[in-house]
């Protein structure tokens, strides 16, 4: 997406993802286009990767607790239903 954004007239030098990815297109004298794509600043990529890993880790830690609580609530509701008590 980064390489196709803009007017594409002449030489193009674009950065994306908080300046961490770089795309450069240079038109040669023969009319050919020289393309270059690379990592300009890996710091943003590392921060995004660490943040994503933290979110996944938190999800994996919280999900079993929530599933256990859900099971407890369902069992409590079943117990109240067998006693004939109204549930909320």
C-alpha cells in the first residue's frame, strides 16, 4: 500500500509504520524503475512486536480465569434451578 500511495511522478521516497519501513522508487535514464524496500528504523517494529506479545499474553492469562468464573456461575444457576428458586 505504501508504494502505491501518492502521485508516482518522478522519484518516490516514502516511509510508513511510524517511520520504520521505507520504500524508494527511482526512475533510471533508460526509463526503468529501480525499487528499494527496507527497514529504516527497527525500534518501532520492536515496540509493536513487544506490545502485541503483551496483549496476547494477557489474553492467555485472563481467558482461563473468565472461563472458570463462567462455569461457576452456570453451575450456581443450575443449582438454584433444581431447588426451584428464581434466578436473577
